[in-house]
C-alpha cells in the first residue's frame, strides 16, 4: 500500500484516506492482539503495545535518527535505516529489545541511500531500495535483496530497468516474499 499526501488536500481528507486504506488492508483500531508496534517518534524509534501502553525507546543505545522500521516475521528483530555522518543512509538490524545492533547494508558510492527495508516471510532476507547518484546526477533506484546471514546482495530490478520516483512498500514486500 502506498499512501501520499496530495497538494491542497485537507488534513481531514488525508486522515480519511489513511483510515480507509488501513481498514481496506484489514487493520482495525480495536484489535490489540497483534503485539507490539514499532514506530517513528520525535525521539527516535519507539515500541508500544497494541493497546498504546508501555511506550519505550526501541533502540536505547543508538542514535535517534533511526527511521522506517519493520519487524521480522517472528518478532525477534527489527530492521531500520539510519543517517550516517558521510551523508548516506544505511540499513541496520537489532534484536527486539534494542540489543545487538549491527549494520546490514553499508551504502557506499554510488549508493546515496538504502531505504524502505522489508523482511521476507522467512526472515532470511531483507528487500530494500538503493538510490544512486553519480557526479551529482540521480541515477534512480533499484530494488535489492540482502541475505541477512551472509550479506550477499542481489538486485531485483536490474540497472537498465531503474525506477524513478518512489517504489511502493507493497512492491518491496512482494520482492521480499519472492525471495523466500
């Protein structure tokens, strides 16, 4: 599902669109049995129970610039992105309690950002978007898969089939599912 704000949309209209999309996807505000939720708060990634209780930092010993988290299928780990001092954005993993933080994708030139990580259903692979820049010119994005155990990266969309603009979260999830 890909949601975006439209220029000139009212906040109420945007909220209604988001609510309708969540309901269409089978999400319900009254179902708190799904377990904890990891989300992006102003203080960094946070975890909260499905009923809104017990909010706490997801990564208490990590920089607050972590973004775009996704739970592993078994709920034992999260994958997320973080901005680096070299101006790139890398992909990291951590245990559900915030321990054992490790870099999964080190975005090096021509990579500018590794974005939108999503776990495969078996938890062995993470799909992500790699944005590339060469000589200051945007080269587009490719979808890639990384084997969590080995670090082996495989492109899903080959370089001559680059995508421009955003790639939906649904496409990333589909690529991750196909890797299983």
